[in-house]
């Protein structure tokens, strides 16, 4: 089966700004990929090229084995800039989008009602879009993106601006769609959600792809090789004791985390050291230090020259 | 996945867009009030005004007291009212050629077309009678009115500043009052001529003016009768109707495009359809709105012509040709408005770019009089072949030139303007496909041209 998404050497320039530098990316069918990056990194430009809304300057882009223009009925898209017909009723709006996506009129209203229930929006079908809160409108737009059972779902910042309850509803819907076999490609800069949801992450900064790995690989690769100790004795006393232990490179008290960060010597075994510390330093908590996707993001972006860029003008 | 998919394709999408565009325009309060209820209300008010002002066809029945010097005016008035009663009511159409206003001295005792039916008894009293008492009877509504004819008005050379006095009750309809005044005036003239020993019939014959039968002769020697309503009024009605319908629809297209951009729904739409399909659907939908308006106003116009017994002024061919001119004019206006709408983010920004388009669209209105004056002249002929004003000019010419327009000119104008419409829609579409996704400051006209040339 052809990949859901194949991007080879795709780039886009707006005037003097290189929004996306030559970039390769392949998404197999059924994958759930998170596209991460700071503001202005080129995420939305890349997504708009995938959706054929803008044309790449170079490279080749194939969606579901063909040109995205011919695959519109098989792709679901939630743009970053949300929009609805404000005076239209929710059901009519979704009916219209469903018809544009090639759904037959028979059964379409029942399908809309089903999806509104699924995203916990019962009773809004006959309300005008302008009567809904921003979060509710966002859920309506999500339904518009997935109503036609697309094979590939592209979501640009799907959870931004949602309260935790509504975000959880949409996260669950995304998980369900993925479980049903859809390929999902979503952009976000909410790392916690990406970590929970995505199998694989692609990080871009200043138009360059700087990471393409599974979430597990990324976390392992950037693991700090350290141990966190929350002492029950005086922290300075605990630090002195730790520094004298074999295999410990350094021990530093971090008041903001209320713990001592222990760095391990190259070649030392973290598990043995963990047991040794437990015997030597009275502690409330001792654990191998974990890295979060947030840490990986910050470290990679800062190592790539930060994220300050001239905002993209001209293209929507 | 996708087992329920219904591949309606491009046509289905264009149809869905057109249907939404049509419904979202005609089902708004603004449209229903502006385009549907307002004309109906205007027609209703127009029909009601004569009833309200003139008292309608309610017969005028009662006694009219006439105070005059020797009874001669009262006698003439009695004759007039009898003649009017015998002639019937205003529902009888005026004979062809009846002037709208009859010059003084030509009164022949017949009812004017707008007179209500009458059954009036004239009671004559001398000028020396107690007119205060008669006035009290008028005030109480006991009699229709009191007419006082000063004796000076019966002299061969009546002095200036002496008037007939007509007193009527406050509630008397305006049409009744006007009719009483007119009959009193004319009876006074008749009595004056008789007092001077003249023959009214002879005077009337002397004063009657012949009509001038004007005809235009074409280059080919063809004669056609001159008719003001055909030459000026009918073309203006057709052209303004077409202008209003095409301008309104094109304007709806502009605002709906801007709304889709400003509400950010455009990206959702473009994930489902291509810019060209979107544009085609929108133009098609708004053309239906224009045709609906044309149909509504057109039917009202035809009803008016039927009432005025002037249906000979239009025929089926003229109407079909008119629809063709409308569509050509509309497509050109719509393409320009869609291009402008796609390039801006709100109505305020649109003003700069809309101005030149508006100027172009106003040209036919400015050319209305010169072209109506000479629909086969050089200005009219050349303007017919210049898109986008050509269709509007051709409507003026084809409906106004009683001498006829050469068929080749109609055919060439159709071809050139059809080519112009295709060209402008193509150009508009090229701008639309780029402009619809642009944000930021509005483009200059030069940038628009660059977009049109872009790959």
C-alpha cells in the first residue's frame, strides 16, 4: 500500500523568507504523527502545501498516492484559523460541508447528529454557529473535518484554545479515529498532548526538520543520565554525601524542584547507583531522571538557533 | 472507510455551492424586504394612493348649490352633470389621443377619465341669497358643496383676481373637489361665450389643434412611428432593471466572498473544493438570484404594461435577448466583483478596488440619455462592442430603436460581449485563486495583474 503522505524535497519561500526548507517526510497508513515546532516554524505552511492550498516551490508531494487536489474527498482538514458561516445553523453548515465532500444527502443529517453526540455537542444542531462558544465552534469544525470518514486527517493545532474538558473530548475522538485505522497528521505546540497522543513526532524549526523519531526514541535519545533525589535530611549535607559516592559526576540542589539532581559518570550503571544512594542518603524519593518532550523541544530549538523569525506575510 | 462515498464530483460541488449561495442570499431579511417586499409595497402604495386621495370609485351623489347672477352657469353645470351621468364612470377608458389635460374652452360635457361616477342635483340660488345659511349646510354635510360665480366672470373681458368660490365639506375627496371646480370653470366659460353671443362649437373648432404624426426614416428608407414611451421610457426601464439585478447580484458575490475570507471559513471550503469550483458555484448561485429579481420585477413590469394596454411594446424575442444581455452583463460584473472580494479582507479595504469597477458599471447609466436620443448613432454603436458596458448599451438600443438595429450589430455585439465575459471570468478566476488565500494589506491594481499572470 502506498504511504498516506510522501514529501520529497519540498520547500516554500515567501519573498526573502524561507518558510520551509527542502524537507522529506513519509507517513505510512494508519500512523499518528505530531508535527511540532515553535510559532513561525513553518508548520502551517507545510500543512497548507500538503492540502494543496499553496504550491511548493520545489519538491514532490503525494497524498494517498496522488495529488491532494484529486483526493479532497479522502482528506479531512482542520485549519489553524477556524471559520464557520456565523449565521448558518450548525446542522446546515455541516450538511453543506458534507455535500462538498461528496456525501450523499440521504443519511447525512443522521451522521451529523451522531458526530455531534460523539463530541458532546447534543442539542446544537439547530443553533446558529454564532450562538456557540469558541470551544463549541471548534468542535463543530472538527466534526466538519472528519464527517466524511476521511482516510487521512490533517489537524492544525486542534486543541489550542480549548479548555481541558473539551480538549480531552477531542483527544479521545482523535484516538478513536486512529484506532479505526485513519492516518492522522496533527500539528501542535502543546508537548504534553503530543507526548500522550502521537506515535511519532516531527520537529521543525526555521523551516528545517530537526527531529523525526518515535516519541520513545526521542525521549531515550535525550535522556539526561541522571538521578533525582528528594532528601529528608539537610540538602547540603545530602549533596556532600552524594558527591563522594563512586559513579557520581556531580550533585546539585534545585530548590525549585525540591530535589538534588545527580549526574552520572560516563560508564556508570544507573540502577546500581540508585541502590547505593538509597542505602546512603535518607530520601523521600529516588528515581532515574526523566526527560519530557518539552525538554527535548526546548533543547533542540535552542540548539538550532532559537525560534525568532520574521512572521510570514502574504500567505494565509 | 469511505464505503458510503458518493462521487458527485465537480458538478455536484458547484451545484452545492450555487444552492447555498442562492439560499443564503434570498432567504435573508434584507433580500426579502429589499428585493421582494419593497417593490410589492411600492406597487401597493401606488395603487392605494388614488383610492386614498381621490375617494376611488365611490359615486358622488347629492345636491350642489350654485349661486350665480342669472342662472346661466347653474344651467350649464346641470347639463354637464347630466352628460357625465349619462356617459358613465371613469372605468371607461379614455379614447385614443385624448390629451392628458384638456385646454380650457375645449370642454364638451363628457367625464374626464379619472372622474368618479356622479349623480348630482344642481340647485341654483341668486347671488343675493343668504349664502351664510348655504355654507352652514355645507359644513353639516347636508349638501355636496356651494359654488359661487361672481358676476364679473361672465363679462366679455373678466377682470383679473376674481375667482370662482367652491366650498366643500372637510371630508370631501380631493378628486370630487377637483371635478366640481373644473365643471364650474368650464360652465362659466360656456355661459360667458353664450352671453357674448358667440357660438361655442365654432370657437372650439377654431381652437382645436391638429396632432403631428412624427416618424423616423432609417438609412434604408424604412419609416417608423415616433413614440416617446418606446424611445426613452421603455429602454430606461429595461436597462435600469438589468443594472439593478446584475449589480445587486455582483454585490452579493463581493460581500459573500469577503465574509468567507474574514470569517476564515475559506480554508475549510478550499479543503473540499478548488478555488475555480468555488468561484463557479458562487457566480452561478448569484446569477440565479439576479434572474429571480429580473423575473419578479419583469412580471410586475409586464403587469403594468398589460394594465396600460401597452403589451405591444415587448415581444418574446425582446425578452429572450434581454435575458441574454443580462447574463453577459452579470458575468462580467460578477467576475470583477469576485476578484476584488477575493483580494481584500474586509469591506473597508474593498472600497479602493471597487471604485474603478463601480465607475465602469455606472457608465451605461451615464450613457442612457445620449443613447436613447440616438440609438443607432456612432456612440451607441461603438459602445455596444465594448465589454463590460456593451450588454447594457445593447439593451437600450434594442428596446429603444423603433427604426430597428441591423441584425449583424446584434450578432457581433453578442459575440464580442460573450468573448468579453469569458475573458473577464477567466481573469477574475486567476485573481480569485490567489487572492482568496492571501492575508495582509490589500493588493494594488498592478499586483492584481501580477496574480492574473502568475502560474
